[in-house]
């Protein structure tokens, strides 16, 4: 299923947050969205996920969701959003309840996604017994369990230390390589954007407008830390982010 955003504009009261965002998100691709803090990235994900309705513009879902899809759009959040009283398997199976799957089918899906996220040995562990990286792998497993058409990831690695972030980026690439998923991946981390994005969309400061779209042709599985081609893209992103920060400083001078 492809997603198409057409001229999305949104405001909260007097505050214009997003201005005329148009974007195609083709099935099987990861689109990263970067931009300064407060530019409307999380708002855009919430609009795509249907948690809020855009003031203007359209979000179109084109084509069929994958077979076996229980929920077309799922979120992965920075703070993991796990239920502390449920074990790992229980946090994942939560999203399978109310679908009438039956116990053996539910167990099979849970076992499959926990194996894919390397959590098979931790199915009985409680969230408080897990590291941050493992907690986020549980949240990713939970998102994968519904076989979504599109995963909406909001700064999923931002609460993790640098090493764990690197490991999780490798895990996400391995997951995508085995079974390509469609992702909208919001981050303010430029290194993550160039590692994981088939396309990187740069938003301006608030109100978020699309400043630039960069396509990165290098296959995900060939991307590694400090890859020269990725460093070129990252340098370009950094230039754009610096321009936005400088313009924001100038605006402060004139208020
Ligand atoms: P980002 O994720 O890029 O940091 P957000 O989308 O969270 O930005 O927020 C964009 C702007 O909208 C911010 O100024 C924020 O304070 C404001 N905002 C976000 N959600 C709400 C809301 N529910 N009500 C009012 N203002 C909001
Ligand atoms: Mg945000």
C-alpha cells in the first residue's frame, strides 16, 4: 500500500505547524523525516496515523494492505510505550487480541516476531528487566506483529545511547532486508536518516514546509557507519539544518 500526502496544512490555534506538505511514500520504502525541534514532525506522523485530522489536505492510501495485515498503520514511539505489568510476549500479543485469531495462531505470530527481533529467550521477561534497546525491540516486534502496511516511527532511537542506536539501526536494516516494510521514520538525528532512509525529507523550522527531498540510492544492506556516500548526504543535511537554525535565530532578533 502506498501513501500519498496532498497539501497537508495544520495549525493548533494561532500556531501554524505544517504548511502544504505533499509527499509520496511508496510501499516497501523507508522515508525519513528530519527537521528542527518543534517543526511538526510528530504532528505529521499523528496525521498520517489518523490520530488527528489535518485542517487542510488529503492523505490517501493507495492499493491493498499486505495479506494478513491486522492494522494498516502502527506506531513505534521514542518512549517504547510498553505495559510494565505485561511480559514481553504479553506486550506483543496485546495488539493481536480482538482479532479472533485463536491461541495457536497468536502464539505463532508472537514467536515469529520475537525471533525476528532476537527476543525469543526473553518472552517471559518484564519490561523493567530489559535494557532500553531491548525494550525498543519489543515495541518493534509489537509493531511487526500486525503485519502493518506502514510503520510510523517517531524518534525510535532517540532515548538510547550511541552504541545501542548503532545496534538497533543494524537490526532495523536486517529486518527490512528480510521482509521490506514501509516506514515513515521521524528523527532529528542526521546519521540515522542517511542510514535508514531510501528518501530523506527535510522540513523547515515551524511551520514545517518541505525544504528538500534527498533520494539515497545505496541499498540499505550496503550502508554502514561512516560510508563515504552517506557522509556526503549527511553533510548536505547538516548544511540545511544550520541554515534553518540561523534563520530561526534571526527571527528571534526581530520579534
Ligand atoms: P516535532 O515533533 O517536530 O518536535 P511537534 O509536531 O511535536 O514537533 O510540534 C509542533 C508544534 O506544535 C510545537 O510548537 C508544539 O508545541 C505544537 N503542538 C504539538 N501538539 C500540540 C497540541 N496537541 N496542541 C497544541 N499545540 C501542539
Ligand atoms: Mg516530535
